[in-house]
C-alpha cells in the first residue's frame, strides 16, 4: 500500500512498480516470447495505479526470462546475465520459464 511507487527487494529498488494485490487486478495481459528473444506484445502502455496480471508463456525451445523494468534496470540486468548466463531469477518482477511453460506475474 501507500503512495510510494518505489519497492525494495533483495537490495534492488524498483521505481516502475511493485508486486500487486491479486484482488485489485485491473486487466490481464498475455505475453509470449520465444527463441527470437522478442516478447509479444512488444509494447505496452500502463497508467500509474494499474494492477496488471501478466500471463507469460515461453513458446521457444530454450529457457527464457521475463523481467519487468525501466530501461536502466533492463540494461543492468542484461550486463549481469552476460557475466552469469546461467543465473536464475525469481524476483517479484521476474519469472524464468522453461520451454512451453507459462507463469503469472
């Protein structure tokens, strides 16, 4: 709760959102991603205060990770993954999916 949109988890501060209350979901967005490393939809507009239920499905043959974040956090995450490619994240803003797997966020 509260008006502050920043969320602290595991030493990381997120200014782009925080885990939502499942009873307050305002819409559900289905996201698919595969071995081309492109998520569909490629762009999504959200409003401050929305609680979105993301249903994420890996349509590829390789494991993939879906992470919500602003541009700076995405670049930082990409650099970390280059240094530790096998690292698996299960943070409030990230899900790791095996081939054909679907998870909610």
